[in-house]
């Protein structure tokens, strides 16, 4: 039996995590990331920007590049902070933070214009340019993040103070954009508002927001291209578009005709997330098919093993199939956050665990690597090889990633479970409690385990009365030989669309015990990937591993793993907050004479390899790092 | 017995080449490169620039980057064309070309100012900025190239029309720059004039030019740094120097204190060439020691196997020891031309064949790869790996390399031989005739062979009378088991400082027969070179080989050479004008399923490798290329 209707994530308030792996990261997010972000937003002036006339008088501007300035998307950074902080309130009530959010919300509300428009930059700094360059200037992107912030703020606190503001703003925008008389047939240059409007629809139930999201998605890529029309209206030559192609923002053809993941990676992920959500809401088969085609393209041709994507810095995005450079990988943190958004929606839409596998890969690897264990240093790019000079930073000229990380971590519960009328799906394994309604009854599902270090996972059921429904437990594609018992009796764990499926009458006290065999695995890239030829990656459960120089006796590039040699895993409670490391025998080229070139190959000597999870790299002193390691065929 | 005095290159008129390998390249240079360069210089306006007032009226300017425009170094491009064209007249008299040169020389002379100053840009376009920014604006660099042009023009034609002009200009500059009263303690931002002045000294015998060259070399890097003084005089903040460090132009410390090759690679090579030449002229041991230190640094840490150098595009130069990226290698053609300049002078200064080995490596590989077989398409960067998109072009915004190639090829004879009072040194093996004086007698030395395809080299002696002198034949360091006979009788060929040395009374009809064993060789990089770990390069004689995709059945990155397996060499008269190819059995990863990542390593299948000389890569349709190939240890 498979999913019969699109599942939805549980409400934030329905999940509580108490997990040895995630909880310290979430605590660092709450205790360190959130205050650090607020301080930075204050420092750069993003919060003061809401004091519109006063702010404009200060004459503060930031140098532009590519006809943009980071000030143009300050609203989105503030919004993401609100979203993250609000989600944090659910798991960690904090009156001071609640008041701080209220204060920011009040300032935002105060900056809303009489007609509903709300954007600090185009009200205070360049009011004359309002709504004239959606291609480059991110107004709808900012609006989207404000809407997402409002939805989460409402979900977390029950308050409508920001929700009311964004609904007014959404209605203003719905008046501006559309195909009706006097409207502009536009859509965002940087997608975001589409998925935000769908969230707004889900939380308010108001179909106007669903309709507006559907309009944006349907209009995208229509001819004549809106960004040409808009450029001509500005008096610009559309051929002067700096990115050179509307593939950059996935506006080259209508979305249902798109077959290849192209352009800016974050934009692509946000767009596809919205497409998947709309396909579910509308039962739109063509849109679902487009999502599935794009997914196949990404996962077969362009996804890093770490769940990163978008190898190129020049377009912050995609290049060619099988082009996966390691040391120059851009692989923006936000792109992997966006991939988790999309994957969660695809899993919900299709009921297929393969999507949740990729969601897990993104979350446990490139999303987590984006923030230090301490919670106050961030990666924008996530290379798979570093000479030791690629480090986390405290802030960035374009600080999109830190608050994006903060909001996805604070709302992790939405990724652990999914629910529909008669099904509960467990997508991630993390000690937690889910309280939800299923089959007309109140269910409390408690999950315990030490994943990803250990593969035994225990779930217990509490119900107000016996009830018949389905529990779906994801069996990751890498888990060979998973076993499952219900109340101690073995049941069939053969994956159906990636899930062990148990439908029965459940009673309080029922217990599921799942075992996912966890062993170090060797992973090889498709032979068409030039950059990984002759190399091997190591994985353990959902985690991709890397070698850091300071754990080895040899240079990383000099080190080679003999194929077939056993690797062992060992939990080290002292290392990096407690991680399972992978160890194995290796050989290393021996540094000998002075000659730069020689007729004799380097001699080798035995050495040991120690690998750590990629998620926690660059949390010690600067040192080289590699995910893909040389392998010697014996 | 080793060299007892610094050798000098023969005059251009003393060497005639008739070599199956080089002569077609030199003929392409003469027949195609020279006219193509002239046409381009005319097309961009570089020749018209000498019509100073008229040109200025046209208002032609080219957009600047980094405070410079290519117009600022047009004079050098014209000069290099004169130099190349003049040298070509020696081997291929051509009245039309001679007249064309005279015409350009006349225009140059006409642009010389009453005080001797001569620079089109700072006379016609921005006269107010004359002599104000030697750090960035290349005035002394242009002067250097004019001087070199004049020297070669004079050597080739006996004319003094340009020589007179540049001597006046040199005297003007010697009045401006110096440590005397009213003089500026400056020196070039882009070195070139130093080696040019030394050439001017050698051809004129006037010590004033030697003294001026010595001044420039001694002053370089003195405190306070001249470029700071100069910036302050302009009203600029010296800290705003875009390159950030005077290492960029090797002006960070005095030249005798320099220990590491740093900064812009071409500048470094031109500087060191001048240092070696001055060390020879002055018998300056400290300067020679600096040259030897810098040479050891380059050849032990930073020289590509192809004789390229300067891996980084950002400074067109050096980075860190052992940093030798292949696909992003900048390795500017001009840098390898400059390396040949330096190496020739080091070989002459020290009598050590190790320098000529590197000179040969540069000439046969990265210098030759800089120009197509057809002579009309050029490489600026010379990567050691390409995905097929790195192609030669017909011109460049900064067209320094094509005329640099043209002049070094046209003057190749200077690299084949070196002469001193009682010694003749054969540094390169190429069918040719040298006519020179040695030990007070007239010698004609004729060399015959099919190098680099075959290793048997035959030299015959013709003398006006029997004479005792030394013949030194370079035994390349890769040549194991070289043998030598004189008049059919074996003589000791054990290299002394890299040369087989024969001192005897020579008579007309004497014959030397040298055999250098030529076999395909495998070459490995030092284990500290991250980018070459696990890889092997193939060489044959002086040639480095590469694999081009169109010669293989498998993708280049999928292909691996089993270590120890025999490789064979075969001359293919039809391929690329006739080249020896290297062939061998190889294995290739088999492209199988759709999965981007897999637990199973790729299976392999047997295949064949065909490698061609790097010197002739990218002379067919676009195709990937690699020098460093994967090697499998069996």
C-alpha cells in the first residue's frame, strides 16, 4: 500500500525533538545563530531601514554590483530571521525573543504603504524605481520571504500581526501582476513568492493565494518574455541582460516544458518546490511530470554526493551534465536548503521515499556543513575539496545563507514526519515526539534512537482509542537488509516506494523496532564525472565523510585507499561534539627527493585514514579537506 | 673541461637551419604569422598611432581595465614585429618585407620627440601622463622592446636607422632615471628594458647601456620603494595598488636578495634573464648566486612539465610551491618564451647543460604549443588539461604572445649554438650550419639528423686550417646511455655539467656522431604536487606528450595506463605534419547505468592510448586534452 493522497508536514507545534545528533545543533541555532543574526541585521542597518523617512535621510547606500545592492534584499534577511526565531519559540518558549519579534513585526507593519506595498529599499532609498525591474531587483523575492515569515510566525505563536500585513501586501501585488486589464504579466526574477503563497494558502485556506501562486507559475516563461517587456519599459535594451539568458532564472520556457535544471541553483530549487506544492494542491499531472523530469535530471547528472548543487560561481548555478568540480564547487548552502524544500514536497506529492533520501542527504551534509558547531560561522559555498583556505565566516555581503540555515534547522520537525488522513510517514530518524490526528484519533508517536550513529530505531504508539491507519517508515536506499518488528514480531520490511509499510489497528503501547544496518560504504561516481575518476567517497548512513588533513599522517592528495580493504566505524565521544569516524588502512606516496619530476614513481608507505562527517568539517584549525579520495585497485 | 668563460649566442647571420622539425614551423612563422601580425597591428591602429597629431585627432581610445589600456603597449607589439621580421630576413631575404620594415622604422623615427622620448600613447593620447606611472603604464617596457627591435634589425640588416633612434631614446631615459641630482630613482614596472639594454651594449659595445642596465637592476626593490614615491607624486595612495604587493613585479626586495620566483611570470623571466646577462658581463658572483637560487626555486617547485610557468590567471603568475593546476593553468606563452631567454643566458653564464635542458623543454613544448601549425592562431594560456573549449585565437586584447613567439622562432639559431673564444657548444639538435670564428679560425659546423624523432645526430667540421678547440654536445638529462664517436671512434660521452666534451685538434672533414637513445618515458611529479597525484606524463626526447580525445575510444578521464606496461613510439608521416606518436595498452572505465552514484566501482575494459606531442595539440577539431594521465598500479 502506498500513499493515496499528498501528505502534509505536521504543524511546527506538533513535533518535539530530543535528539542527541540534532538537538545540540538546534540549540546552537537558537542560542548563538539567532542572536548573531539579529546583531548583524542591526549592525548593517537592515532593521533601521524600516524607519523609512528617517532612514532615507541618513543617505546610507552600499556600492552596487550588477545593478544591485544587498540593501535590495535586506527585507528578506529580516524575514528569514523572523521565521527562524518564531519557529524557535515553539520548542523553546522565550518571552524576550517573542517581544523582540513583535518589535520587528511592528516596525515592518509601520513601513507598509497605504496601498499595501512593503519594501524598504524601494520606499526609502530609490522610490522611483519601485516595481520596474523584477528581473534583477528582488521585490517579489522579498515579498515571498515576508510571507513565509508571517506564516511561520502565525503557526508558532498564533498571532496574526504579520499575517495581516502580508495578506494586504499579497493583495496589492495580486492587483499589480496578472493577465487582466491594466495588470502586468510579470513574475519574479528570483523565485520564492510562489512557494510562500502556497504556504499562505495552506495556513489561511484562502484560495486567492493559491490562485496567485498558480498565476506566477503558469505565466513564467510565456512569450513575449516579461523581462524583455519590462526592460523595454525601462528604456533598457533587453539584450544587455548581464546573465545573458533567462535560463538564469528558469524563465526561458514555461515551467511545464522545462526538462533540465538550469541557471541559478537557489532560484531553481525554490521554483520547483512551488511547482511540486501546486501539483499536489491542484492534482496537476503535467506539473508533476515536469517536477519528476527535472528531479531525474538533477539527481542523475548534477547533484554532488554531499547534496550540494550548482558547481559554478559565475551564475551561482548549473553548468553541464556530469560537471562536478570539487575544489571550485560553489554548491551554495541555500541551494541545498532549497533542495530539501523541493524534496520534502516531492516526497509528499508522490509518496516515494527516493525523494526523502535526497532530502536526508541534503540536510545531513551540505545544509549542516553550512554552519559551524558553535552556530556563529557560516559557509556560503560548500566545496568538496579545500586546501585549507576555505573557511567559515561570520557574515557575508549577501547574507542569504545564515538565516536560511537558521529557519530550516528551527523547523526541522516538518522534515521528520509527514501526515495525511490515514497515514503517518516517518521520513527522518531522530528522537522526537509527534502529536497529530490520524484516522480521526489523537496519536502520539514517540521515536527513540541514536541515528545516524546507530541504526536501531524504536517507535511507540499512544492513541486515545484503537485506530486503523498506516505507518510508513523510510528505508533509505543505502540500507541493505533492514528489519522491522511490531511488538517484537517480525513484519515485512521490504520497501514499497522506499518505505516499510504497516497498516493495522494500532493501540496505545504498540511498538515498532526498525534496524537499519549501518556500515561504512564506498561510493563511486558515474564514469562520466571527470573530476571523480579514480576516486572514492565514503559514507555511513546518511552521512558523507571527508578526510581533514590534521587527522592524517600524509597529505590528503598523497593518500590512497586500497580497493576492497575493510573500513571500520568508531564513535569518538570527544571529537567534534561526538561523531562516528571511519578508519582504515591506506597507502601514501612517500615524499622523497627534491626533483619536481622524476622517471621513478613515488614510493609508497602504509598509513591510516581517518574520516569525519562532511557535516562537521572546518570546525577545528585550518586544514585541507577532501571528500573524494584516491583509490588504489590492488 | 668545462666552460671557462661565458659563452655568447652566435649572430643571427651565423646560423642557417634546414631542419625537418623546425623549418616548417619557421616557414609558417615567416609566411603566415608575420603578415597576420602586421595586418592586425594595422587593423587595431597600432601602426597609425605613430602619426601622432593626426592620430590624436581621431579620438580613438580603448576601454581601460586596471587603469591601463592595451594601447599603452602597442609600441611593444610593433617592436616585436620588427624584431621577428628582421630576423626572418636573415634566413629568407625579402625586399618587400625589408621595405615594409623600413617604412615602419621611418614612422617610429618620425614619432620621436625632440628630446628623444618615444611613446605613441603618452605623446598622442595622454601626453599629460608621460613618465608618471611606471608601475602600471609600461613606458620602459615599450622602450625595451623598441631597443630589442633595433638590435635585431641592425644585426639582421646592418642598418642603423632604428638603432640610432633607440640610442637617443636610451640616453633620454638615462637622463631621467638614476640616482644623480634631479633624476628619478625609478625602474620598470614591467621588466624588459634591462635585457634590451644589455643586448644594445653587446651589439654597440657602448658601456653607457651596460651601466644603465646595471642601474635598473641595482635600484630595483630599494627603499623607499620607487612605486610608492611615484604614487605619492601622482597624488595616489600607494596602498591602492591593485596588485597589492610589489612581489607582483619582483620589486619587493633588491634583486640580489630575492630567493623565490614570485609575481607576474613574464616580468620575472625578463628580469632574471637580464640578471644572468649582467652577472656574465660584470662577473658578478652575488648576482649569479641570486640567479641560481631563483632557478632552483622555479625548477624544483613551480615549473610545469611542459616548460610552462605561472599557474594563476589573477596575477598572470606564481602562487605557492607545488601548486600546478592543470585545467586552470595560466602558463602564459610569453612566460615560456622568457624562460627560454633566461635559460639560454644561464647556460652561457655557467656552462651547465641543466639550464639548456630546461630551455629545450620550454622551446619544444609550451613555446611551440603557443602557435598553430598554420602559424595564424595563438594560445595565450597553455593549460595541461582542456575540456575541448580552450582554443587558439587569431588575436587577443593584449596581444603580447603572438609577436613574442614570432621573434623567438625567427631567431632560433641563437638557441642552437653558443660560442666563446675556444669553445663551440651545441645546445639544441637541429639540422643546421654554424659559421663562426673559434680559436682564431673560421669554422663551419654542419649538423644533420631527424631529432626529436630520431636520436642519431651527425656533425661535420670544416676549418680554414687545423685548430685546437673544444666542442661541447649537450647530453640531455633524460638521455641514458648516449654514445659519441669522432671519425668513427668511440669517445667518452660521460656528461660533464651536462655536455659531452671533446677537445682536440680539429681538421676539415672531422665528423662527430652522437646517439641519444629515444624511447617513450613515463614521468612522475613530486608527491607534493596535489594536482598530479596518481598521474603520469609521457615524454619522448624533449617532447612532452598529451592525449587528445579524438584519438581515443574512451573519455580521457576514464582512461588509465597500467604502470610498467610497455609503450611504443611510431612516426606517423600523415599526422599533424608528421609526428612520432606514443601508443600503448590502457584500461578505461566502462560507462554503464544511469545512476550518478553507485556502491559498485565502474567496471573497466581494455583500450588503447594514442598520445601526440603537446606542441601540436589543438591543431584539429575541438577535443578534450590531457597531459597528466591516470596510472593504474597493477
